[in-house]
C-alpha cells in the first residue's frame, strides 16, 4: 500500500533565523490545529489497546515492557526526571532560548502527538521569556539530545531551573512559576517522549553559529583586502578569468568581493610595475581558501535548515493514524555537517593568522612589528602569539567527533552520532575565530597607516577610517587587549560589511 508523503515547509531559514522563529511561534499561538489533530490520533491509538513505543511501553532497552494504563502519566514524568542528568556549565541563555523556540517549531509540525496543554505551556514560556536552563554536557546525539532536552522540559512539571532575565544566574523553576502565576502541568501519555526526543541542542548550536558565519565570511574578505593593501599585494589573483576556469561558487564570490573592496586603490597603482611575480599563499590564495570555507559552510547551512524544519522525535504520528518508530532523532547528519563547519571556520582563522604574521615582518617599507621604535617597544609582536594559540587550539577542536561512537541503553542504541560534541566544540571554534580575525583587523589597520598618504581601495578605506575612529594608531606599547576587544565588538556587531554596503555596495 502506498501512503501520501507529507511535505515539510522550510519556514525557518538560517539567514532570517530569529525573525522566522518569532513569526512561527506567533502563528502557532493563533493556530496549532496540527498539534491537536496529531494528539487526537494518539488518544485514538491508546483507546485501541495497541502497544506503542514510549506511549505505553518503557524506553530504550525497556521498550518491551508494557506499562499499565494507570501508570502512563507517571511514566512520562519519570522519563523527564530520570533523563535530566546533564552536567557541566550551563548553555548560554541565548542558546537555551533558541532550543526552546526550535522545539516549539518542531512539535508544531504535527507529527509528535504531544498534548495541547503541554504544547501551549511551552509557548507560554516563550511568550513570557521564561527560558529553561540547560547543562551543556550529557548528550551522545543518538536518541536525540535526551539529557539536554529533559532539562529544557523539567520546568513544565515544576522542576529544574530558569535563567534570570539577563542570563547571569539561574533560579529554581518552582519559584519562577509561582511568581508568574503558573502551576506545574500534568504530562499526558507521549508528552515526555515528544519533549526529549529530538535534535534541538545540536541544531540550536548549528543554527546559532551558521547564522553568524553568514556575516563572518564577509568580514574575513574585508580583512584579507586590508592586509593585501598594507602588504602591497597583487590584485591579479582575483581576476575573474582565473575563477572561471575553476568554478567553485565560493571562490568566485570571494574574488569579486576583494575586487569590490579594492576599487580606486592608489596603493595598488603605486606598485603595479614593481616586478614582484607572486605573493605568499595567504594573500594569493584567498579566493581558494575563503571560498572553500564558504562552500563548506553553505553545505552545513543546508543540512541545518533541513533539520530545524523537520520532525525529529520518535515515534512519529501520521495523518492516517499510523504511529511509526524510526530514527529521525539520530544526529548523524548534523554531526558530520557541524564537524565540517568547525573545520571551515577554523581555516578562516588559520589563513588570517598567517596574514597577521606577514604584516609584522617588515615587507616593502613597513616597520618590523609595526612600530618604528622597537626594542624598548615590542610593537605588535605579542597579539600574534594570541592568534597563533587560538589557531592551534582550533586544530585540536577540529578533530571530528562524528567518527566516534559508543553503545548506550544496554546495546539498544549501539551506534551514536556524538553530534552534540560536534555542536559544542563548534561554539568554541567560532569564538576563537572571531578573536583571530579581530587581531588581524587591529594589526592591518596599524599597517595601513604606514601607507598614507596613498589611499587604499574604497571599501578598505571605509573600514580603515571606521576602525581609526575607535582604535587609534600606536607608536608605543600599551594595553593592547582593550583595542583587540574593540575590534572584536566591531566584528560581532556586523558593522563592517554594513558600512561597505551603505557606502559602496553589498558584499556577497
């Protein structure tokens, strides 16, 4: 017998992640009939007397244990309590909120069979900005993110913790619920399993990083253009004909960005006939390296977009009443994609650090260490140490978690994805990359000062002037950390690509 296949809509996209999720929750608040219909099918199944995994049976290795009808509600509450064994630091409030919104979105697709009161209470949490606190460790990324999602769900029954408003501390859920005038709810059959089966820790981390990466790749191109100008590099490697005969999409976009940033460069004209044949790879191969990272991140983005718009729990409830056990909770697609994303981001930092180092060597009239009076001053020597340390740390972090597996649940779950580890280390890689790029921004701005009065390309000049409004030129040692922090904020605020877009044209 053939069954009509459901069609899932990609209603949440990475490039508009937060806006889409807010809109989606508002839509579900107005109309969650798909949830109600799915729940009705679960209720009908229970009335039929059949045996359904996780609804009237135990879980994992206990799947063959039938649970009496009068114990079904207790089964679901026990499920949350027994699985809430996460350890380690709390995930940041922003990530916990993203997990909550993604969980609401997934349940709202109408394939999970969660009860309407439980679903509505989750939406109440989102509407009131009551964000459950979730420990970062404890998931193997196989039956979904069981432990993290159990902690996400615990406040529903009056246990666990909520974040305070500014994300600086957690408070017992019972206290917060009482202050909000909310009573703990009574879970119904299937509720607990619907809440903790899923990939929302992995997908939240992936979506969080990849949304930022859409902007970070543009920043990397801006920094490469700044360093190229400061080092009197050649524009020839960015010729569109070179990209056309090796047509990787990212490579072509990066080359075009660099050409845009270097428009009307007096520095380029000043050394057009200098006789240098080729630049080092960290300048010459920017399209190939940055472009490869872009293409890899684009793949990871597509995987995460599929995931966040999918039903990822078990069993799933279909329109004809079938309740089917499967493996949509398994994190393998995410594990591989997030490992790749970490490597792609790390390479942006790796080549950035090489450009920073090159800026210090004293090429083509630049003072060594980017200060004229060195000896008594160390100049910009030590910030490069920090960049080197972070790049090396990323090399360790980029060992793929997805190649590992360890059996759980008495062998029932005998192949696990470790996607949660892929996700968590991706967060650290992102932070390291942002700091490395901030150091290049800080260093390249100093180097460009020594090319004055020659003007760099218009795009580079826009960014250079902006940096100089906030970070002054230095000719003596000082507390470099403060200026690096200012440059980090510029990168995280997304100001730099926006400046270029407003005053010149948007970058790809």
